[in-house]
């Protein structure tokens, strides 16, 4: 069992009161999906069923309606005022969408925002042969305009815990998200399902204003403006002196502006190159860290309240962990307790694998019956720099009189995982990747850079992949190009067509910058074949630290092709490399992007166009038309205002 785990995506954790080992996978019996046999689900379906091959169709459709509204000044659960909160059905997080494996799910979204479009993505749902419902405006659909309505229909052919969120710029940082639970079998037995437990960063300022500051490098306010090395003091003009400036009328126009000695040619951008920026851009400090939508106010603990998880002694409990953060990763731990991770990113895990569990007796001091649940940030500050110790409380119903007391044992500080997620989990349903198909070349290498570029007469920061900062068109998504049999999409759509005759698609991502990125793929689980070690210590913030490029000779022997971890999000190490692979079997336009909302909005994305010629056979692209007309009618008189 584990005492800590880094959360950059989704985990289902089993926590126990005693030292019992995880229950081995059991064969189905007549009493299906009971506390004694959670591996079973229904006749012919259990934890060993490959959900990519077989789904227990229920014939049932579950319906939900999400009304998205805007609150100019929203008083959050910690008493803090958030500017321009955007919430589903008036709550944060939004309603939990719940269904069973094999159900159809219909989610109707009503957009009542004042001036923003939106689109809703079901994170981690592969949408097999259903790309049109992936919910990415500019890629798979047009935005839902204010006062517009759209329904998303999809089959729950996976099971487990995930979430849904806006995919309209950095909008989900304003609160546009909620949990999604798909009930199904589990790889370990449990008595009680405690439900979802999201842990996320929370900002009082609006997401788009934070994004605008980050793109402008968030410069500090100057104390003065110097002319030729002098000026009067701005708070006391008796100090200092004005500069005397010899006036030159009509200076000649410059032919270019160089950044760090370079730039593209202003009349021919195929010549020259943009400057690469050797900076450390730590994320903005969050104003709070919420556990299940609440926490005490970090500056006044009399406001707000700690989230609580209540256990019953002697029973096994399943807790569904979600990290829906804009930018933060956490090391999750419970003081005095161990737990077993039974699934991540909707992939059930083999809990008897020696790398994922160990038999440890829990020997904690019961104290007053309350224990801290901690979300610890790495000390390097690059995947979270909240100034505090975010926590929630675990308690037992055995101690009802202690319900209002704080835990008295702080517990040890977890090991610093340096923003790395665990990659040695082993899925229950194995996938082995043929090493003979693996090769790396420039055509499947994705270099990630940070660049300064001119944008509407202003110099801004952009993240690029293959030297392109993705800039989707809300007015014409890629699926619209496919519908029209038009391949002349703009260069900055960053579309990469996957060769249709390949069974597996392999990708090497290399970061030229010292910032780690949680890379998320739509439409697939990918396997993690390998990655370079995370930077830490003095190497992290040293601009002279060399990039650790993938070396085919030295690194290929260490790649894992035998049932490697499958995720839909994993960390790309700073100044390092990551290799992932996925099956080429799901027609559509699938986004692959950094899930730090600021970075994705700054361009750190590519679009994989997969089996293009089969897309129109698998789905009705004419369903794009109604929302196309609604969006166009809106922007004709109300142009969208904030950045993508």
C-alpha cells in the first residue's frame, strides 16, 4: 500500500483501517459486484474485460442539464471574493454526473454567460467514433454562444472517475468544471464508496486576467521612468532632476525589433527566427487550495471550513480523487494511513503488482480520531507555489465528540516527488507494444519552446510545439474543414496527420525549457514508454542547464514495451523528454496539449488528425451546422472579447 502519490490526473484510492493486503482479482460468481467481489460487474463483464473491445450496453440514457452562469463578485466557500466566477447550476464544483458502465449519457449545456462562448469536454472519455462530442471549440465544434444550448451524447464505454470542464480558453479556471463518475468493477474490494474528492487551485482573480498578465510576462510596476539615466522622484519632485533631451525630429523607422539578437523578418516570416526565452515562469500563486470545493481561508481560518472525510472502523473505503487544477500538482497523503491505488485515468490497476503495493501495518497514534489529509507541493515551485499547507480532515464515526477538533499529529513531510507522477503502475488489462514498430525521427518528434512574439502590436509570451503556437479558429473548427473535404487549414492550427496504415503512433516530446508540463491526449489512453528524470535543485533554475535529449542508443534499451502505465495525462519533464504511444484506431481531430490552462491558451498544443477519410463515415458532421449558425449570428454583433 502507498502512503503518498503525486496527483496530476485522476486516481481511485482504497484506504483501510487494518493491515490487510489488497484482495487478489477474483473470478466472477453468482453474487456480482458485492463488497466481497468488486471485480465482477454483470454477466460476461468483469475487471478483466477489455472495455475497448466490449461494453455491457444497458439500453438506458441518463440525462443531465448544466446551466452556466456568471457571477461578477462570487463569495466562495472560504469567504474570499472571486471576480467573474462562472459556475454550473450555481455551485462549485458543478453537479456530479453519474452513470453506469454501458449507459448512454446526454448532457445539455445552457450558456447564460454575458459575453463568452463555451464548450464542455468530458476529460478522459475517449469518445470512440464520436469525435464530434469531444467538446473542444475550434477543433470539434463551434462555441456555444451566450443564450445558446447544446447537447453532448456519448456512450459510457469506460468506467471509473473523471471530470468535465470548459475547453474555451482558460475558462475552467473560473470554476467551469465538475466530477464525472462511471460506475463499474474494481480491482480491489471495498465496503463504502466515499464519492469524489477533487483537489484544486483556486484564484480570486478571473482566469482571463491572470492569463493576460502571464502572456505579458507579468512585469512589476516600475518605481520610476528614467530618461538618459535620471528623473525627478515621483513621490517628491524636489529630489532628482529632469533629463535634458537633445530633440531629434522624425527618426528613421527601424527595419526590425530584435529580441536577444534575433527575430523573424517583418516582411517575410520564413526568414530569421523568433527568440527563445531563457526565463523561469513560475505559476501564479493560488489564493487557496480547495478540497471537495471548500477550505478555510488561508489568511483568516475563522472563514470557510475544512473538508472532511468520515470513515467507519473495520470497513474498506474507496475515495475518488480528482485533480482539476489550472496549474498545480500535489502529493496526496493521509497522516497515519496507507492506501492502495486501484485505478488512474479510468484505467483499472493490478493491485498485486510489487511496484504498486506493499504490506504495511498501520501503526498510527489515534490521537483524537482526526487526521490531516495533505496535498503537498514540490519545493521547486514550478508546479505549485501556494504559500501554506493545504489540508482536509479524515475522521472516524467512532469519535463523534471529536468532530469539531483539529488533528493533533502533523505527521511526516512526504517525499518531494519533484512534480513527477508515478509511471510504474500496471493495468489489469495488459497492452504490450511491439518494439519492432518503434522508431523516432523528426516527423514524430515534438519540440516544446517558449518564445516572444508580436501579437496585435504587443510583445507576448507563447508556448510552441514544432515552432507553432496553436491558434484555433472558433469560426471554423477542423471538423468543419473535414466536412467540406478541405485540407487548406491555417498553418497555426498545428495539425499533424497520422499515417492511416500505422497500427501504433509513437511520439517523442522534448522540452527546451525548465518547466514541466502535464501533457493530456484526447481520444485515447496512451502508454508511457519512458521519460528523462525530473530536474531539481540548482539545475532547475539554471538557464545553462543543458537539455536532456532522447538518445536512441542509450535510452531505447530502458523503454518499457511490456504492459506500461496507461494514462491520458502525464508529466513532460523540464529540459527533458517523454515518449508516449497510442493505437491509431479512433477517427477524429484529437488535441494533445499541456493541461496547465495558461500554457494551453498560449499555444502549447497540437492536433492529431487521425484516420481523416473515415471521420465522415463514423459520425454525422452535419450536426456541426446548427451551432455554427448560432455562433455566427452571435459574433456578427457581439465579437468574443477575451484571448484564446
